[in-house]
């Protein structure tokens, strides 16, 4: 009907098959329709009923549509006539038999199941009667005043019907009720019509003796947990504890290998019969529903807090992620069951990772409870789903290293060294697996009946990236410990990995390379670990760092800028040692000679001159290079002309004021060497190159160093002449001393020192 308050009623005569949709309208609309009927001269047409009329009027009007008029009576047969005379009066009495129609209204509820018991205590949950007689006007008005039913009202009625089934002791009805709630929960638009009482009834089924009921109820909870409103409501009802208890129960359940394919005995089970054991696949399905429900619940903080209070060590999740617990079938599971165990383990690992990424309280609880070692144990899993479990655990560790306060706690508990060691081992094994798979694919090691690929290369690369990030963070803590918890074996392995990443063209390992070289740079910033780098066999660490200073951007090496910046920073740290030196102590360093011997001066020059295209990284590279060049200049001596030319070009072309400051200091030190001055003498002639204060200052520096050297040469010459004169005088004194003056203590000895060159110039020539 056009108006929202009008509705259609399906009316059927008892025992008949014909159903009429009878419009029931409001009084005003009824008058309009009656007037229209009169204009059409539809004599005897039935009157459309109205919602504000009595039950009797509705019955009379509805009956007319079926040709049943309760106001009409028909005579049956001939009447019986009797005649009597009394007191002279004659009485004639005619008696006839008349028949009529009496109409009654029976309402058929939209939801009915004869198996349900009658609930006298809860009429709203009584759905055992197929027809409900409507006998009073009050009952009739109660029915029509809520019409037409909106979809929301219909869903609320449906949830009441489902609750009646869930509350029933019959196992089959209980499963049907839980299944209906599951189907409703799939659509989030239905959640607002599921009342608190219905949710409470559903959660009660999680502790049912039948695991089949628990499985379907958990699936419904999973669907409801997708909306925040339902998560809050279920959190108030302690749903997390119910789910965890059900998971523990499912893990302890022993599977029945010969169980039916269907769920365990819902059809023929009675209230007093024990449910039959579930098969392996059924147990895995139960675990999947429970884990899915827990995963969605833990998205919300109101559910995470009760879980952390109940399981601060995450014991249940770690058990689910392990290769233990129910569902294994003693190793005799079919392929689908094997896959199901892997899915269970992967889901549990993802829950752990997601929880740690969302909640700082969860991360702290993990470390304080000592469960970090449980994560490290899962870095080397076996069985189905092992690769995804590894990736999730590595991602979890990579999340932990971003929390500075948490890493301090890990360091205080002494867990950082095993953290660092475990990530290096995992990174090495992952890269070995990647290369082994590449070799198999390239060389055709597969047999005809062998699966084309046994290792997911894409996931393996992601695992290596997550592991390297976690390793970098752990290394930073280990380097800062006293003493640093870094060993030579770690340095050697990381150096090999760094070179391997840059030489492998088949895989995108630039992110891994970035983390590895950043780890080496962190080691270079500490005195003790820097000594390990420089003492590495075959200078492997130093060669790796210098080699990565000149990486180039390629399609498979997209983070070359970050790799280059980290490598250059590491070399610069080695140049700066000893850290904290001031004044003349800065003019020598323990590693600068070795760096110069390996060509580090030219490497830094080329790195600074060749940009990557990333402005931020190029700025870092140039500044780090300028610092390293400045410190190496103190012990560089005579520098090759080509390197001096690059140094000059870098100084002239730079617009970075900080970089120019360091380069100028290094240039001043280089110009102390005459060979370098001769090479650079004409390089900054303002007549040859565009003028400027910088070039004038450089020429002034060259001239000043030349004057200083000239003065030192003249002073040395004067000193030599003075020494000769003193020698002659001493010889003359020795000749005359034969007669008298032989007591001079310096007779025949070396000439006395004349002090500095400046004092020598004052001596008479």
C-alpha cells in the first residue's frame, strides 16, 4: 500500500488452498476507497477492512471476500406448521431450521516448530503452537497495532525463535538455533537487532557438552565479533574466558579417526545420551571457529584486557601455533587434515602478531612473563604452516624492536643476546632456503611427480625482511651493553649476508641489505665492536662496507639509497675513532691507515659525487662522506691527483654548508703536504675558475702553507750552519786544550741542541 501504516494480510479459509492478500487500511483511506467504489457502481462489492474496527467487523468484511456472510441465514427444508386452539383462540406455529456461518480468526505465527516445548514461563519464547486463536478485540488490536512489521521487528522475532531453540535440551534443536544465529551474524546490518538476552543465550552454548554445538556457537560468535557493539556486549558477558576454555577443551579432545563425515551425532542425540567423538576434520573445524572468534574479539581493547589478565604468557595461543594439540591424528591425518593443522597454526601466529602490534600492554606482558623465549622457539618450527609461523614470529620481533622502553626491559632481563643470535640464525637459514629454491628452479632438480615449488619465494623474502629488521634492533641493544654482546662469528656472518644481498639479482633483497649494513654501522659506532670489524678475517667486514658504499639503484635493489647511506655512515664512524678525542688527539686514528690502504678515501669521494636520486639519502651520504674524508685527511699524506681532483670538484659543487665546513677542514689538512699543494696550486686560480670567496680562501691557504714551509726551510738551513760553526769552534778549542783547557765536558761530543728553528735563526752565522 502507499501509506506506511497500511499492510496486507494473507487470509485463507480453514481447509482451503486459496489465499487472498487482504489490504487493511486506516479509517481515512477506507472512506476514500469506499467513495471510489460507489462511483464505479460496484453494487455489493466487499468492503475493505480497517485496522481500527472490531474483530467481529473484520471477520464479517473478510468473509465477504470468500462469499461468506455471517449476517445471512438460510432456511433448511420446509417449515413445520402446528395449529392449536386454546380458550377459543387458534394458534398457528411455523418452525423452520436455519443455517448460518460463524467466523473465527486463527493467527498463524511466522515462526513455529512443533518440537519446541510450550513455555508458560516465557510466552515470548513459546513457538510450539501452529495456530493461535484470536478471540477478543484486545488481542486483535494488539496484533494490528504493530503492523506492518518492519525488517527490524521481524529479525527480533526471529532471534527470539532462535533463542527458544538454543534453550531447548534437544541437541538437534540447539544446533539449529545456533546455526540460525550464525547465519544472522554474517550480515553486520543484523547485529543491531540481536538483543543482549539472545547474545547471552548464545554464549552459554560455548560450554555445551556437545562439541558440535560449541563449534556452531563459536562460528556465530565469530560473526558477531565483527561489530564493536557486539564485542562490547560479549565482553561484559566474559566471552573471552568462554572462548579460551573451549579452545583448551578442543585441544585436549582425542579425535576419532572413524567418525562420520557429518558433525558428531546431532540428529539422533537425546538429552541423556553422550555425544560421540569428533573426527580429525571436525576437530579442526571447531578449532578454526574458536580461533576466528578469538581473533576478532582481540581486535578490541575491551576484550584484550581480560585476556591479558587471564593469560599474561599467551599460553593457549602459543600452544595453537605449535605443532602440538588436537587435530594431528597421530600423523595419520589426510591431506585436508594436514592443511587444516597448518591453517590453525598460521591463524594463531597471526593473532599473536596482531595483538603485539596493537597493544603495548600485550608487548610488555609478553616480555615480563618470559614468553619471548617461546617466540624464539617458534622461529624454527616444523610441520604444516611452518613458513607462515616463522614470518609471523619474525614480524612480531620486528614490532618489539620499535618500542624503546620494551627493548630496555629486554636488555635488563638479559634476553637481548639470544634475541640477536636467533635472528641471525633465522636470517641465514632463510637466505639459504631462498638460494636453494632458486637453484632447484633454475637447474630443474624436480622430478616428474614432484611438486613444482616447495618454498614460497615471495614469502621467504618477506620473512628475510622482517627478520633483518628484528636483528638490527636487537643488535643495537647488544652493541650498547657493557661489554657489548657481539661476537666475531656474528660479524663474519653479517658481512657475508651483506655481500650476498647485493650480488643476488634474482631476488629483491635491498631491504635486508639495508638492515644488515645498518647493523654493521651500529657496530662501527662502538669502540669494542669496531675493533671486531677491523679484525675480521680477510678484512671481510671492511670490504663489505666499502663495497656497499657504491651500490646503484636497480629494479631489484630499490632501496640502494638507504643501503649506501648506512654503509657510508659506518665507514665514517670507523674514521672518527677514537671517539671523544679532542685537539691534537683527533689527528691520528687506529683504523685510518687500514681504511686508506683499502682505498676508503676514493670510495667516499665517489660515493659523495654519485647520487642515487633520493634527496634525503644523498644528503646523508654527502655529510657522512665529508666527515670521513676530513678525518682520513689527517693521515692521508700525499693523495693521488685523481682523488684530489674529485675532492676539489666535490668542494666546489656542494651547496651544503655543513658539508663544506668539513671538506674545508680536510682540505686545510691536506694542503700541509707539499705534494698536495703542488697538485692543487693552480686548481683555484680565480682567472681560470669563476671567482668567489671560497676559492680566494683556498688560494690564501696554499700561499700560507708555502710561506710557512719556506720559513721552515730557511730556519733549518740557518740551524745547520750554526751547528757547523759550533763544530769548528769546538775543534779549535780542542787543539789549544792540550796545554791547558782539557777539562771541558763537551770535548769531542755531539753539538748541543739549539732548540727550535726559531731560536736557531737568532744564533750568529
